[in-house]
C-alpha cells in the first residue's frame, strides 16, 4: 500500500491557483464561482492529507458564510476522515467534496482538471 503524504511540487501551483481564485470570488460575493474553485481544489488535492483536509476546512467555513446548515453538517465528517483516507490512498477519485454529493462516490474528473494532472505529470490518485 502506498501512503500519500506530500503533494508533488509540480501539482502544488495548480492547487494554490484554485484557492486564490476561490478567495478572489469570495471577496466579490461571487459564491457559485467561489464554490466551483473549492470543488476544483478538492479534486486536485484530495489524494494528499493536508490539502484534502484544508479544502474541507474551507468548505466548512464557506457553509458558515452562506448560512448552509447542510454544508456545515456535511463537512464535519469529511474533515474527520478525509485526510486519513487520503493518507492510505482510499479516496473517491473525482469527488467534488461538498455535502451535495455522497462522500464516498467516485466521480468523473472534468477534462480541464485531467489536463492539469497531465501537465504536472501526476496521476489523479498519486
């Protein structure tokens, strides 16, 4: 079994870019755009414990910001187990991470995010 610990340096800029875009949209109260960037960051970072947990933390605070009880409650178990599942390589690849999707459901990775993985030379479940 391969244990995941650190996101490869060549993938990190794409993850950080999504978080910057999230913050920029949030500052403008563009909530649907902000959320989309969190989902993208989740897909990129979900194989790595710190990044995976960090995105769920941001999703929790997003839920608080928009006053979504469903999102807040949905993020708590994801925060508790998401990083552990990343560490042992048992993630639902492509899952967008929000409370609007089952936490263990694999999903198709959008083409533009697959392109990010290809450009960085990292497989989605690295």
